[in-house]
């Protein structure tokens, strides 16, 4: 019996994947654990391993094709098995795919992108019964939660999907291509089709990566659906800069602390001081987080990613510094695991190293707030009626007003300011 290969969810936020390249060709023998294909997701290019052994009978989605999670991309057959010419792979989600096209010469009036649909058949064919090996309880739970069984591999006997597999997918926040409307974000409306007001010789078209599309979609949804408000505060950084210099000098090269390391620790401490700011919104409940899992924005080629420093309130600054450097290096190399860039409760975006004095960041759902960090610079300030020069930094907090009210945000910023201006407490 032929075995369908489906596009699996390789990252927690992945809804579709692009076939970067096939590492096996039709007719090749497949052994469990081999790498079948490289998939470009919304976070990175990841390897898709062989789960079912056999012969790669046919490739449905060629390299360069964008495929929804849960849609069929290939068919595996047993050695010597013949598959009927009219065989149609089954899936619980629409198998429409977007075929990548690249024009050698841009046209004066760009043509709207087209979506390749499956070849028409005499009648619509529902997913075949008996194709997915799952227990009745697992089927009912998957249907309730909008989880596509066809895109899962079970842990039961002979790969049978059991209740525990569904519960694990739910805990990891994975949908796997289900059809539940509540879990499917509304699409971002494209700009109206038509000629652009630019001469084709004056620009170069660069195809949007899966990451860039995901950033555009998620941030557009955030600005449209999350009621943002912003709070800014100026922080005197003289004591912190002196402490940082002393610690780095004493380290004799064994470590080098950055200002951002202190900010991560201070944010974690301030979230302990004001736990109401460490919250997330759902339609039925507000999630009050018990720990500070800090997402740190890292610029990488083609976009950005937010690796997470978990339990930051329990870690020392040196440990935080080492962890951030390691996560950032692997983020730029595209080697982060999904668990390392998901599950954050609060984000930090620092553009101070670029000389930016102040900016407002966009909330990264489901988190309830994000802190925008500006540059530390010498400014003239008034103290006790006299002008003095101090090292100052401007911080701006963007809040989701559904979970973080103005008073809560103000309390958090006051706690953060105190932590940064009395930095010795961050070492305790």
C-alpha cells in the first residue's frame, strides 16, 4: 500500500513550508533517519527526515514549491509495488501549493502571483478512511483541537497515534494543519494588483523568504489586533556603566558583559517585582506567568529571530551573558531548535548599538509586552537645580492593553528603572 509523505510542522509557528531542495530522487531507497528534503520554514531551513521506509515513488511538490502543513509532498511505495496511474494522495487539509516562479527579466507591469491547484478529478475525493493509524480517542481529541492526524507520527504500536501524542502536540502549541477556525489567523490582505510606479530598470526583485513572509504576517496581525500603548522612561546609567567596567576588568578576559546582559537580568527582576506585567492574553483566560522567559531579538540574514533565555530571574548575569552569546551565534548560523525560540513571556529589542536614541517596538504575541532599548549617551540633565552630565538611556515599553493596563506598565517601568539605577542588586 502506498504511503503519503506530508509537510510536517517543523517549528511551532509554521503553517507552510517551502521545499528548498530534495536530497532524495524518485526511485531512491529510503531508510529511516535519512534526510529526505530541506524545508525552508518561517524561522530557518530545516531538515526533514525519513520516517517511513520504502522507495520514493513520486515527488508531488518539486523544489521551490510552497506547501501548507499537512499537505502531501511525496509518495512512498514498497519495493516492487505498482501504484495505479490515477492514485491521488490524501490529506486533511487543502493540497493547494504555490509554485515558485522566477522571471529572468521583470515585466513593466508585474503579474499577480498565481496559486497552482491540484489537477481536477471527476469528483472531490475526501481523505481515505483507514489511512491514518490512530485510536478512536485520539481521533476525537484531534478533531476537537483541530489537529491533522495525517501529519503526525504516533508513539503507539506500529506507529499508532494515541491520546498521549495529541496531548503532547497540544502542550507544544502545535496545530499540524488542522481546520479549526479559532486557531487560524486571518490572512493579511495584499496590496491591490496593478502596475507599480517604478521603472523596471530601476529596481531588483528579491523573492520574499518564508521568514520574511512570517514576519510581515505576524507583525501586521499584531498591529491590527493588539491594542498597543507605549510608556517611556529615562534611566541614569552611570552606576551600571561603572559596575560593568569593573566586572569586565576583574574578569581578565574570562567573560565580557554587555549592557544588554544587565538589561535582561533587570527585566527579569522587575517582572518578579511586578508579576502582573508578565502576562499573556487568550480569548478565554489571561495567562499569568510564574517565570521570566526573556525573548531577545537577534538580527539575522533575511530577518530576525528571538531566542529565549529561560528562567532569567534565577540566573546570574555571567550565565545570562554566556547563554545569549551562544544562542545568538547559533541563531545566525540557522542552528536553533524550535524549543529555543518559542515560549518566551516578555521580549527585549535593543537598537542602542546602532545609535538609536528611542523607538517603539511591536508586541510579539502571545507575549503581553516588549521593551525597546535605546543607546546610552551623555546628556545634560538637571539635578537639584543644577545642570549635570549623565550617561542616560531611554527605554520604551510597548504593552498589550488587554492584559497590561497603564498602571501596571508604569509600575513595571518604575521597578525596572530602580533596578538599573541601583545595579549592585542585580548581582544578588
